[in-house]
């Protein structure tokens, strides 16, 4: 009976600590933490199965890693902004403008990742067409094999950069959707009419 009481006490203590964590950091920051944890697990898994090494070897532009760099920096910034947001009190329209400006930077970064992915796609096709067919000799088997090798490098660059741009953009959009939703909630609670004009 005494052991059962200790188990219930420990469970109650855990629930109390979890509830305190929620009250202290709020749900938006914990949702951001969940998204980033999922993102880290995804990239660790890709590294373990060798996908990251394959991208490094195939992507001649290395734009995939630039895209991942943008994702990493903006994810940290989003986490910092979300953490600050949980302790923010909106008192004026300027506060609202500042919060929405922060969100706009995040949305721009998500679109920028897509743009970099598309640039990598075009660069991959240009690399494939400019290097593969320049010195082709259809009567030489070795020449044809060399063409296929260069074509695979160009296609790999195009596809890997596209995938990196799409995945990074999706992760950033999820994070900043979480941020913007909390901003909208706080604006509604503040009762301040954002963008209202006086007649």
C-alpha cells in the first residue's frame, strides 16, 4: 500500500512538473520544439542511411547544403522568437507590426528555400546538357558511358536540390504557421484593431 502511494505521488509529481512546463513555456514553444525534434531525427536518419553523403558527392553546386543552412539558422531564430512570444504582452499596434514583420521574414525564408531549390534544378540541367553532349562519340562505348555518368551527376544535382528546397520550405512553413497562429491569437485577445483606419 505504501509503495502504491509512492507510485501515485511520483506520477502526480511528474504531471505537476509537465503542467508547470506548459504554463511556463506555453504550447507554441513546445510545438516548435516537437517540429525541430522531428526535423533533427529526419536528418540524422538520412545521414545514417547514407543519403547526406550521397547528396554531397552528387550535388555539384552544393546548393542543397546552403538550403539546409538557411533552414537551420531560421529554425533557431523561429524558436527564439516563439520563446519570446510566450512572454509578450501586446499593448500597441506597433507591437503587432513588429510581430507580423518577424513572421514575414520566416515566410520569405521558406519561399527562398524553394527558390534555391529551383535554381539548383536549372543548374543541374545546365550542367547535364553542357557537359554530357559536348564531346559525345556514338561509335565509342567508353564515350557513351562517360556521357551517362555526367548525365547522372546533373540529374542528381537537379533532383537533390529540388528535394532539399521542398523539405526545408515545408519545415519552415510549419514552424512559422505555429508562430503566426499564436500572434493572431494574442492580437485577438488584446482587442487592438490592427490596420484599422479612423474615419
